[in-house]
C-alpha cells in the first residue's frame, strides 16, 4: 500500500507543498468510497431452521434461500453478487434498489449484521523507465557523433527472457549472466552482498540454519502474480512450483465498477503489486540478493485487483474465505482503506480467521503523515498482525571506480550503469550556478558516451535528466546537496545520485567541461549505510491506535528502499517504499516460526506474541534517542531469530490500558521459562515518549512527527525479580498509574515496554493508554482552521456557502443543497436527518459541547476491558412487545433499521418510547444519510485527500428509504456519536442544525 519508489519521498525532501484547500474544488456529491446500494450481509446460519433444528419449509434448505424467500415476499428488488458459506461467515453480497428495500432486508428474520460495500483503490504501481514518454533524441548516438568513444569492458549484466505459449499459459525462462570487476577499494565490508534486508529482521541466520519455511502454506490476497519469473519458480500449480495454488476473482479488465471475470489462474503481468509481495515472501536466490523470507514455503495467490482501477471489499472477503477453505496457515494482505475502527466487515472477518487458526499479516497503511488515530482496515482486526514500516538500514547503490584511484564512488541506483569506462562532462563547475542542467547551454556537444555531472537544485530532477537525454546522454550523476537524503529515479537513462563530496571531487577533475579522468561501471552492488533514518519508523507508516484503543501497528518491518521483483514485461526489477512491503516480511517470518515449532500446534496468538515480545524497539529519530511511542512502532521491529529461540515466553504480548474513563491499570504477565536451566528474570518499566495527538488549544490533530513529551506512566510490580525452574510458569501482577500534568484536550498517548531481562535475550511487552476520556474527543469541526469556512454548512447550487437566511432549490440544472463537513475525530455513527424549519428539537445543538455524563470507573480489569468496546449485541429491551429485539441482530443494524422507518418499524416502538432513549424522541421527518464507524478527516498533508466530506441531495429530494420529500422549508440535522457513546442518548452526540432551505420543485 504505497507508492513505490520514487516520488513520495521526493515530494517531502524537495519541499513541494500540497495546494491549500479550495472551496471551488469541492464536488457536489456524497463523498466516500461506498458502492451505492450494495451491502455485505451476514445471515444466521440456522435461519432456515426452527428452534428445534427442523426445516422451517421443506422447499428451503439453506439460510440463503430462507432470506431470499422473505425478501421476495416483501416485494424487495435485490441482486445477489456473491454468496459466503462456511463456519466463519454465512451471508451474501447484495445490491438493493432503494433504502426501502434495505429496511425490508434488515427486518427479515435471520439477518445478523450488514456493512456497506466499499471500493478499495489499487495500490500504486512502481514507476518504470517505460512510464516516461520522452521523445527520441534528435542527436545521433552513432560512433561518428561528436561525443567521445567510451571503452566498454567485458563486465556486463545481461538478462535474456525466452517465452513459449500465450496468455496465462505462457511459460518464460529468464537467465542472467553477470561479470563483475573488483573496485580498487570498498567503502565498507558490506559491498557485493546484494540488497537483502533479511539480516535486519533476523531471518538470515534462521535460513542459514536450514529453516526456509518448508511445508507452510501462505495465501497472498493482492493483485495476481507473474509466476513465470525465475525467482518465483517459473511455473504454476505443477510439481516443483513455488506458486502452488490460488484463484483469479476478477480478470484483467475489472476496475471495481464492472463485472468481474474470474478464473482459476492468478497470472498477472499488467500490475506488479502482487508479484512484489510474492517475491518478498518467497523468492528464490537471485541477481540482487533479495531472497524471500520463506523461499521454501508454498504460495497461494488470490487475485482481487485487475489491471486498473479498484476492487470491492466483498471480493476481498471472497478471497479471505477461499484462502481459509484452501487451508493456508498464513494470509498476507497488503491492501486496505482508512477506517480507524476494529468494526469494518473485513476487520471483523480477519478477527474470525485469526480465532480459527489463520495467522494474518496485514499492512498498516501509508498515511502516517496525518498523525495519530488513523488506522486502516482490515489491519485493525483484533488478533491480526498489523504491520507498519521502518526505514531500511541501507540505501541500495552500486560502486563506480575512478581512474585516479579515488573511491570507489557509491551511486544511488540499485541497477548498475551500462558496463564500460566513460569520461566526465559538466555544463559548469561553478557552484554558484543554481540551475545547473535546467537548460542546455549553447555549444554543448552530443553527450553520448559521457557521464554528465549536474548539481541538484533549480528545477526538477526530471527536467535535468530529460535535457541530458535529449542531448544524447545516457549516463548521469546528480550531485546531492550536503546532508540530504538521496533519491531514486527510474528515468530512461542511467541515473544515479552521488554524494556532495564525491561530486565535488569529480568536478575538480574537469577542465573546460571535460576531463581525462574516467569512471568505470560494473555490476558491484553496495549497501550504503542509511545514516539519516535507518531503523526509524517510516514517515508514511500509519499511526494508531484505533479509535477503540487497540494497537495499530502491532509491529514494524523494513519497508523503504526495497529492491523487488516485477513482472517480466515491466523490466523485472524496481525499488519501492510502503507498508505493503513490510507485511510480507512478517508473513514470511511467521512461516519460519511455524516451521521451527513443528507446524500444526502453533496458534495465531502464539505467533503474534512471539514476534511482538522479541522485537527490537526503535528510537524516535537518529538525533532523538528516546524510545518511539508504541502508537508509531507497535512492539518494534520484528526479530524472527529471537522469536524462535526466546529466553522467556511471556503473555499477553501487549497491554491495553484504555483511557481514563475505563482505565485498566491492573494487569498481569505470565512468565514461562522455556529453557532447561534455572533463570532469574528481572522486570522493569521502559517508558517511551508520550505523543500529543491534538494541537495545543486547537481541536485539530498534530501531523507527523507527532510531538512527544517526557511524561511517563509509573508501574508497580508484585515482584520485580522472578526465579524460575526449567519449564515452569509464574504470574506477576502490575499496577499502572497514568502520567499526570498533561493537557487532556491534546489526547496524550502514553506508552512504553515492560522489559524482562535475564534470559538469552530480553523480551518486552508494549503497553499503551490515553490520558484523557475518548468520549471527550471532538467529532465535528466547527472552525475555519482548515477549510477557511465555518462548518458544517450548506453549499448552494453554485458551490458557495448558502445564505443563513435560506435559499430555494428546484432540483434542476444542479440546483440542490450540499452539506460540507469535517471530522476532527472518528465517530461510530453519523446521521443526517431532515427536520421542519420550525421544529423544536428539544435541545440546543452545539457541536463543540461535551454533554455526556461521566460514567462510573470500573474496578475489575475484565469489566474495564469489556466496557470500553461498544457491545455489538442487544440481548433484550424491557417490554413484552419487543421479542424481535431479543434476536442476534447487532446494535448498528437495529439503529439503522429504526432510522430508516423513522422508528415506526417492527420492534422500534418500544425502543422509541424507552425512558432512556432521549435520542429517538427528537422530532425528525426522516433520515437522509447514515454511516457507521467513520475515520476522522485529515489536513491533506500527504496529498491523499480525505480532508472533508460531503452529503448532497443530488438524486432529488428523497429520504433514505426512497420516499419523496414534499415541497417545503426544512433544515438538516447532523448528529455524530462520540467514541464510547450510547446510541440511545442524544446527549452522547454532537449536533448541528443547518440554516433553513426550501424545496420548490
């Protein structure tokens, strides 16, 4: 999930800024990724049976038939897209014509839950040289041209691919011949080791011991895979194949809006993401040394993306079910969407898969720049391993030798330049020329055969490279500025950035643009140490926790400057960044762990606990050596070698302290000595920085880097030293005290580790809590801080803020109202209802107020943990006429059903008149919009949008149930439920009432 290489980091480093918000850019439509009218619906698996287990109707033999029969009896128009039927989830993906049909569906016996279907965007494709449409050079590159004759050597890297057959049955063989020349000296001993990151996660030593994941089945839900690549086995589902199974759920042409064309072969050479993740998990040894973490594991590829566009989460759910049915041990999911909650359908199903014995490694997401409380789904699922990214400890580079004996010089390109010896050329050696290479000076010769040197700055890198290319040049050194992060580019010429010092040395050899000094290129890979950000969490890696205070991420793994495998027709290799590429490293690590422990008896919770408790914690930055907040790094960077051979087994592997309303300060750890020796263990508190999620004095999130302060939790231990006999267990009680003296309005996230020393390696259990009440987190943004206007508000037909005195709309030629709003915090429920313009709603709307009563603190740990997360089932509501409510329907389903029927539906009358239900007594005319479990908005610092939301009556003046709104003057009533709020209490919502507007058709 993240762009590859090249331009995301460049945007940050070059100081490019995202354009400020412009009201004129707001689209007059209802925003979001929801597929209109389409739902994933969960059925009671016994919906077709009576309470005694007999069939309700002899003609109905499945729960699906029972539900469809009820819908037909109600005259409901519906289309079934997919059916789900296994022991974890029974249901269907259904499209309904109107919300009246939805009300019919939700009232049917046997409906348990539902979620709207969302589009999941295709993760970004790596930029390749073929992506650039540069015109051919007008300058001849023949030997008769004005450029010098470079002397080529026998040292070359040649890749030859031979294919037979066509389409998905095409079989290809790629062979690579490499000859390397030794450099005069090397910058460090790590030269010529390729670009493997396995040593950074402890996998290199595990593989050296013979464990390469053999016998473990790994499912990859992604795009398809080019299994014809030699490192990926070359064949599919044959004896000796690496990719042994899978399925294509979509076909090449699927874009998220058309009908999928499934088949049994997951081959894909039009989109690279799945090939990359498969290679990171299981690639054979190869040219660049990027062997997969578990190269002997059996891979199952499940294709859910076509060549372009998006997919839908009901298709991803299909793939998750298929992987479970195929018996995979591990699923890697490097896809997702913003959520902030553990409650999305994919997150819920991921939790069920974990409970059923499947390990899930899921990428955390790549919007860490927007700050905390912004997790992704399905990575937010309970029990899954949510994987963030840490920065690679090295920059992939190649070494060039200099004829003077200087160097060798590392240049930042994973690919070696075309082998040979080249003289140097520079447009200028004057450092005061700020736009070196931005234009081609008059009299410049054909640059073919030269290595052209230009300084960084003055214009884009692409402009400099394109100018050299059009002047015949095919080799380019870009001289970096001092102490600046290097960048990678896949331009259609050999491009490499070199250091400021190396560049100055080469420029010193130039006289009158050229030099007798030459540079020689061979295939000579080198791991240049990353002294800027190595082993620090990546700037883009998602920051948690979830809104219901679960860890997100759980753990991190390297995810930047990753040299990866691409399909054959995409130049075979590239370099990429993103949590998409961290998750496969953890999936592969899990395979090594399962292999080491004998396979069958290793549960997902044990795998996750082993990986978390033995991880290596990360520092805040290279210059700030304080421990990074757990919301940023989870348990730290995975170390599979330690996980397989720990000095102590501890559970749980993470401690959730909740907020101050539901503070879970009493905790316990179970310690088990796995060795054959008596060991004395010592426990201590290792606090991390406390992150301030919100800005001081302003209800807005802090962007990355989220500020940290030195206010820590205190921990008291029942005993800080434990003496354990071999293979014995002991329990230690812990009493936490939250840090004091913090501004609760900044929603401080405090965290740290309980470190246990004494074994062969230290183990650590991360803990996290929030030093404020999550119920007090603001939801609606009433300020002009970001949008420049007070919101929520109505935009008129022209897209301008509607007059407070009102306006009339005839619903012709774009004449309809649009509501624009921002959420500064997540909400479990957002409603937009219609009220009469003169209605007395019974309360004073104030979207900044905190009208919730303070609940009593719970005393028992188990109760506190359960109380924090909203109960999803309603067991009963008082009254003899509410037996329907005593079903297994979820609270969100019942809430929506009653909203759609204006509390007149079956079972809603008792709910509406209940003494505690102050919410339902508000006199609405009907519901217009409802959405559950919504993430907060961002300030678009990362350029990915999501900075505001809109609701529009673009389809005409109709209620959500499809009935027409008569002409008249009305107001919008928006209500957003606070985190942990009670859906039945109006005081637990923030509310806004709009200016009046008139419907006049």
